[in-house]
C-alpha cells in the first residue's frame, strides 16, 4: 500500500472516504475503509446498485453521482429507478466548507480541465471528480480539485485507490491511498 498525505489539522472531525470508477466492482479493502469513515462519496461510473449497498460508512450516509458509464443500457433493468435517482452533480456540507462532486467528463473527455471544474464550482472548498482513473490532488488554487482514482478492478494504474478527507472547522487533510493490485 502506498500512502501520502496533504495537510491543509482539530476538534470535531468528519472523515469522508472518496472513491470513483468502480465499474460494478468495489475492492473489498476499500469497502473496509469506507466502513470506518463517517461519510462515503462515489464520483461516478458506479456500475450497479450493489456497489452503493456495499458502501457502508458509520453514519450510513453515501453521496453518489452518475458517470458517463452509468447508463440504463449498462445497468441491470431492475435497477433503473435507482439509476434514475442518482444526480450528475451533488454538494456536501462539511465542517469548514463544502464539496462539489461530479464525474468530470463534461469538463474534458480524456482529461477533465481543473480550471473548468473550479469555474463550475467557485463557492466550494473542494471539487471531486472521477473519469480518468488517475489519482490526483490539485491544491494549487481554490477550490482544490481531487480525483480518487479507480476503486475497482478496471484501469487501476497500479492498484485500486481512494482518498480520505478529514475535515474540521479549522483544517482539512486529504490522504491518498493506493493498494497493491493483488487483493
């Protein structure tokens, strides 16, 4: 496991497990991490409702957005109502600021443009996107823009990955974690 930390520290902490691009398979090691977090966020390309059911943070609060592969033709027909209920963009209020979540494919097909994401969500502290399967923490300007990488088995670029946000009124810390490919 490779782990790095960006510290932007802290009474009343809220932990948020951030994942994306499961494509119908959530790595069990990441599901375990989610169970210890307060909130879970999925930035799209979920794959099916079973993924959302397997995301069980301590509070039960799961925020998910649809990705470009979250289409009726790619999901089981009996899950169409669930798919229809998943928004393309979501916001989450946390101690010290708010987060915008979207898949990112509307801000550049191959590689979403961070400036475009910032411009679309100027009033948040953090923008979360997926789509590229590439883990990124861009805190060069506000809002910060992050991508957790792929949390399943598809194009993991070295292993499934996620981000862990620890938020308080005063500070936010983002940890990037990547597991080895072999579970």
